[in-house]
C-alpha cells in the first residue's frame, strides 16, 4: 500500500490587497492574495514546505521538485531544496520545471517511486493588471509518499493533448493566453473523461467521493468542470480562498482536502493543464491522529503595498543603495561550507559544549582547537539579543532588520530578520531559522542563506 504519508503547505506571510491594485490601475478588487516576500523564491518556499512535511516522516529515496518559476535553468534547483531540507547525498533529487503540469507529474513520479517527497512551489504574477497577478497565489506544498500512508492511492489516470492555450517565453514576465471560451471547450471534456476513467478504475461512483479538488488556471473551465460535483464535495479545497497557485495548486488543494477528511473518506484530485490528471485516495485510520497541512496554524498575513510587490518582482525598479555591487558566492567556498550554508549546521565544541555559528577551527568560548560535533540548528528557536535597522543594506526591502540571536541551548548568530516589515522588535522576542535569499548577483548567482523570522508561537 502506497500513498501520502505526511504533507505540509507553506504560505508566505505578505498579503496583497486586490483593492490596492484596483486603486492604482482601476477596476475592482476584492480579498487579498499571498505573495512571496522580497527574499523568497520557489526554492526557499519549497524548502519550508519540505522541512515541515519531512518532520517525523521516515526516510525517502528521492525528491521531485515542480515549479514554473525556477531560480536556475540547467543547474538543479531540486538539489538545493534537498540540501536545505536536510536530505543526504544518497537521495536523488529531480527538477520537474517549466510547465504547470509539472505539479501533477511530480506527484505521479513520487507515487511511482513509493518512497519520495514531492515538493511543488510557485510564484504567480504577470504584467500589472493581468489575470495571473489578480487571481494568483504564491504557495508551496510538500507530500511525503510512503508505505504507511494517511491517504492510500486507489488509482490514477492521465490524458495528454497538444493545443496552444497559454504560454510564456523563457525570461519573460507576461503569460499569453487564448480566449477563455477555448479553454472551456478544450478542458472540460478532458476533465470529464479522466474523472470517469479513474473512478471506473477504482469501482467508484461520483457520489461516493467525499472531497474533490479541481485545479486549472482557467477560471471558466474550472467553474464548468466543478458543476459535475456537489458543493459539499468541493468545499474543503476552497476554504482558504487563496487563488491559483500554479504548479503547486494541485498539491495545495489536495492538502486542504486531506485536512478536512476523515478515515474512510475518498478524495479525488484533478488537474487540467495540457491534458488532465486525476488521483484517487482513501483516507486511512492513521489520519485520525496524523499530520495536517499547517495552514490553520500559519502566522497571520501582513499587508504589502502594491508598489513594494511590483518592486519585489522587478517590475518597478527603485534606486538601489549606494554601495558596491553584490559579490556572488564563490563556488569552491560554497561547496566546502555546504553543511553550514544550506543545512545551517553549527560546530559544537567537545570541550565546553558551545555551539559555534558559523563553524570554525577555534572555539569562541574556550579556544579549543578540536573535537567539534556538527549540530543542526534549523529547528532550534532563539531570542533576540540585540537588533538594528540597516538603511545601507543591499536588501531590496529597506531597512534591513539585523539581529543578533541567542539560540536555545547556546550559540549566538548575527543575521537578517525576515517577515518583520513594520513589526516592532524587542530584545527577548522569540525567533526561528528560515531559509531565504540574501541577494542575486550580477552574474545571476543566487545567494541562499539562513535568516530568522518571528517564532510562530509568538504570532
């Protein structure tokens, strides 16, 4: 028996009020959508979801990472997600990038592997005023596949068709689309076919399905496809009102449906992009006390102005700080310090027990020169010892909030604090590590680092 063993959803803290967009561009706007912060990308959000899903889960043999907004082409982004998620070199990591259907493809590959973690993460935006900007949602989800699941796989089906409906040229911001009516004519019959295929394979009728997820970027096609189901079957995946999350949308919707499911419930998840994919799961007794997505426990959203959002996405460049250009990380040095840079592993002194952050050859406390043990600091909270605002930082969002943190159990580290814009800081505030983006150098190298964010128990 194979299926989803644990799962998690990561939602970035910033929220863009659609009414704020309407005040600038005209028209109407209701509600708010989650947007990745200035120091987040698909990779960092994927790491946050993967670490949460892997916490307490068993070993996995592979990682599958899906996104339409990869930080790199040619270089693997999945390898970075694996390293920062604490997975060893023996875990194979593969990218499924570029197409919206990659989210369904990664899930199919992970289920076929039988012991994998499927990570889907995406940023959704386009030119100002576009439908993708208004109706999108930045989010990530991770599904750990294993033999002792909370939701066992009953069956899956897929259809592939070639037609030009929406496309984006590499390097461009704008996604071009054909008219909505064409999407309805193309996708609704595909959804009907794949649903009949998978339910027939499983020997189920529509009324026996407790929860249904329908994921597609086409609003009218989604509305039409949902008419074949009852409102109560669709309610669970709609509870968060997030918007379309791109390659992560199927996994996010599935996680929300599992949150609402009870043992014995059947969950149907359907994705319609460049064809159609359908997965049927039955929730097991293990789910009664099993993991949840974490959406209900997520920190409250913080409003971000439309101007800041456009600046973060590079659509409204601002005058940078008068400082030298950012130097890119040096590949040999990054490779030597990979355990620290991506894993946030400190060196604990064998003589006095002090945790040295970053690791060093001589202990800061007792000057010992050997006997250091690697200690992961990723899940170790701490308290702010001191802080300041840096207006001369190369950070996109000024001022940069710089803090010195005393971690529980020992160890002090100075770094930037994230998710703290407009937040009053105080000495003693609780913080937790977060994998984020420090900068992007002129040669395109992305400098990933560990920062800290307000501890969830404090939100």
